[in-house]
C-alpha cells in the first residue's frame, strides 16, 4: 500500500490485541510507529524491531489530557508528524443498565470516547500544520446496541458521530477521518467478557462464530488490514465513514 514511507503513525492501546496488530502492520508497510499504552508496550516494539521495522514505545493514558499533549509533542519532536493516528485504546465494564454504576459509565466513556477527543485534538494541531493526516478510530458493532453494554455502545456510537463531524471540519487540510467497527475479534477483551458471563474463551468464541455469516470470529490482523487501507494513500478519497469489520453479521 502507498503512503507510509517517511510517515509517523501513532497507535494508542497498542500493547496487545488489535492495537498491537495494527502497530505491527503499519510498521510492516514502512511507517515509523509510536506505540502507546498505559504500561510500556515493550513486546509490540520488540516484535516490530525484530522484523526490521521502526517503533518507539511511549507510556500514555489517553484519559489524561495533559499527558496526551506532552506525549504528542515528544513524538512530533522525536519522530516527526504525526501523520497517522489510530485511536484504539478501549475498555469494557459491562452490566445491565438498571444496575450500571456511575463509575463504570464514566470510565468507559472516559477511555473510549474522551480519550479519542484528547488524542485527536492533540494530533490535529500537527496534521493541520503539515496539511496531511489520516485518523482512524475504533468503534464497534456494539454501537448498534448490545445487551449489557449501554456505556460501551454509547461511547462507540459517539465515535461514529465524532468521525463524521471531524471529516467535515478537517477535510480542507487533506486529513481523512474514518472509523472501523469490528464485530467479535478474539483478544484479551473478549476473553475477559467470556469469563464475566461464566464461559470459557473457546465456548464464547464458538457461540459468536455460530451467529456470524463467515462462521468464525475475527483475528486482530484482519482489523489491522482494514486500518492499514484507511490510513494509506490508497484511501485518499475515503472520509467520514464507519466500516464494519464483522464477518457479515447484520
Ligand atoms: P484489548 O483489551 O486486548 O487491548 C486494549 C488495550 O488498550 C490494552 O493494552 C489496554 O491496556 C489499553 N488501554 C486501556 N485503557 C487505556 C488508557 N486509558 N490509555 C491507554 N491505553 C489503554 O482490546 P482489543 O484489542 O480487543 O480492542 C481494541 C479496540 O477495539 C478497543 O477500542 C475495543 O473497544 C475495540 N473493539 C474490540 C472488539 C473485539 O471484539 N475485541 C470489537 C469491537 C471493537 P491495559 O491492558 O493496561 O488495560
């Protein structure tokens, strides 16, 4: 794919799962990757460097606005750009709505939606100045509604509205803004969900696979491939979209 040479990509929540797979894929395409997470994302960086790619680890909690600004300033100074931002950091705190605590509401909104606000606002400053940017945020199929996930669904639907609006505001600067909305992807997040509902990870995946037209759950690399397309110059005329990556489920 085109558009990664001499470009800096920032991926949040990239210590594991979809974020790690995305960082690995963007590095394989030729980007310099800033790998962000709450704890030092050493494994992801080591994997990229071992494959001959360029990656640097940064500790960054996306809920902390001041830290986000500092980290993006450091990335701009050390790596240039940023040209590409993947807002991937996310958490779940599932419960039925009638007993959903304020803490679980606030923490999910804070990481999944306010974190995207913080990182995108920090990144757009550099992107507008350089008249170039590619922003992709992780929404979810749950944005359409999912029992026990009122907080998460609200945050992930919020990302779709934010994406559509930022495409309008930032398009004049050659900045595209899109979202991907995965269905069930086998990661630590879905394994934790399985545990919460009293199923093994395998049982939980099998039941999700049975509801999916492709007959299986997704892999982090399959989401990373779509993000790579949307952040490439091959997708230069795609903006304001949410692309569902869910094995054909309706
Ligand atoms: P994982 O739980 O495997 O990885 C999420 C990463 O984000 C972890 O490394 C986590 O760190 C990090 N993180 C959490 N909070 C913060 C924070 N405040 N600041 C920085 N990093 C943070 O999740 P997935 O890979 O499964 O999911 C990635 C994204 O994709 C999320 O936004 C998720 O909502 C979305 N998604 C996932 C789906 C799936 O089926 N897996 C489906 C649809 C959407 P730590 O471990 O320390 O908490």
